[in-house]
C-alpha cells in the first residue's frame, strides 16, 4: 500500500509540474513583446494595421459559426448575424447584441 501512495504522489507532482510548465510557456510569449515593443516606435500605418487585426480575427471566428447554426437552413444564422450587426451599429453594450441575435435565432427557428 505504501508503494501505491508514492506512485500517486509522484503522479500529482508531475501533473503540477506540467501545469506550471505550460503556464510559463504560454505566459512568456505574451509578456515578452510588451517589453520589446515599448522600446520601438512604430510607423502610423503599422499601428493602424495592428489595430484592425482584432476585428479581422473576430470576423474569421464568428462568420463560420453564423453559417453553421442550423446547417440545413443557413438563413437562420444569417438572420441572427444580421440582427447582431444592426444592434451593434447603434453602439450599445455587446451583451444586447448577443442577446438580440440569440433571440432572433430562436424566433427564426420557430417560424422557418
């Protein structure tokens, strides 16, 4: 029985070491650019390009989901995306855009 406890302790220790190692490995590439980039001054066009990346990434993540909400009837997802776009056009809180698009998809599923 004593041998089994030492194996369990070893497994727990290795799991903790793996978790800490993964945390360090993912933390370094996120923090290192902050210290490197604050020393350099970027041209204005680079800053504008970098500021547009989050919108492009968001679109790349959301658009496939819109088309696959209901794979047999893709118009349901398009309706939900359109409602979210219209609500966000008025610059309200993002939660209203999300809730509005969910409600629109639910209503569209009832009628289509």
